[in-house]
C-alpha cells in the first residue's frame, strides 16, 4: 500500500493518475474527504499543520509514502516562518509518524530551488554540491530534505528526495502560464539574443520519476539509506527555443528581437524585477544523470510533445474564456 499527500495539486494529481494507471493500491491523505476511484481510499486527516493531525493512524499498513503536499513557490509571501511550518515541520511530523507506523520508504517531492537558482549553461548543478537556496521557499525545501534525512537515519527508513525544475503541462499556473501568454501574444519580444539554458520537466515525466523512486529497488546495498536526486526532461531549452516551441503550439510565429541581455538585466534590477529577469535570461541546468543511472529512468514524454500539448491546452482555455 502506498500513501500519497498532495493528490489534489498539479503534480500530486499527475502522480495519482500515474498510480491509477498502474492499478496500484493508494491511500490518499487529505485535509478533507473527497471522491475516490478504484484501488483508492481516502483518509481525511484535517489541517496538516494542526497539532491534532493524526498521520500515524492514517499510515497503518502503508509500506511507502509519497509526500507531494507543500506550500509552493508561487505563494505571494517570502515569509520563512510560513514556509517552515508548511514544508519543514509537516515533513518532520509525517516522517516520524511513518516510522511509528512501520513505513519502509518515503519519497519527498523537492525542488531545484533547494540547491540554487542559477548555473552555467554548460555546467549543470549537481545534487551533492553545497546548496545555496535564495528564497524562503528554497530554504524550506532544503529544510524538508534535511529533516527527512535525519528521520530516515534515526529510524532506518529508506528516503529519497527528488528535486524538480520548473514543471509544465496542461493545468499549469504561475510563471509558466505567463510564458504561454507571452508566446501567444503576437507582440515582438526582446529575447532573440539570449543564449541561456533552462531545465524543465513535464508533469507526467515528474510523476513517472516519483513512482519509479517509490517502487523500484533502492540503489546500493547499505541500509538505511537516504539519497537526493534531480530529474528533468531530455532537453534544456534556451528562452528563445522555449518561446518558439510554445508559439508553434499556439499557431503563432514569434518575433524575437536581438536585444542584449545586459541592458535587460540592468532595467530589471532598476525596476526591482531581478528575480524574474534571472528566470527569463539566466541559466539553470540540472544534472539528472545519477537518477537515470540508479533507477534506469528515461522521461516518457518528449519535451516537444509536452510543450505542444501544453500550448494546445492553453489555446483551448483562452478560446473558452475560462480558467482552470
């Protein structure tokens, strides 16, 4: 039996669908009751941050926990205390409850923001290098990894943290939806001279990697064990390549003006938008070779197909005049 938190979220929902496709027995740990399908049960434990939240009782008979619930980076706040409570404290309590219930493995959905925000285009960030998170969300995901490691080592549980870059796919929100709007705007965009690289992952690729981490034999003979891995698509596109791919799916041909990155960075800093400029102009490339090697994993969805699918979803959404 596998237990899943965060099943109503963007990524958690994809993990749930992936598990349903396998016919796996899944227990959904939720804040409130919800409808379930075949092979699923639900345990409404209430507010995950409440002192009375009974994770241990909900995990009886569970062998593996996938923890995908979190306060995410799209939250308007940069409040360390709020992210600490949602992402670190809940992970610590869930891990301790899992130990009391006899769970054998915990998989944590983490973020590349726990490692850092930028890389050289040709030198990917490695999971075992010193972390340098730059915001409250990144610090909280690093904190979640650390409390999970401590709990796994203390209780003899196998633990895996999977760091993901920007996640996209139908239903995406936040920064990636803004990219879709830019790609479909028809306006000239000043990104033609940008030569960066950005790792991405389609939501179904991430779900597939999470399920592989939850169900495949743990690499290495030593137990207990804890490992941090990074996962991504096969391709690390530049911003111009990404915009072209999205625009093609939207039936557009973007006009990309060759404006140098330096003046755009300077303007963004003057406007207090340095973070947004980094995400559009800078590089952030992950090294996911260890996960592919240890788990024999390859992303099942090609990036070209994933971007086209996401663009079609966004096009249809706009035509319908709705939001979902």
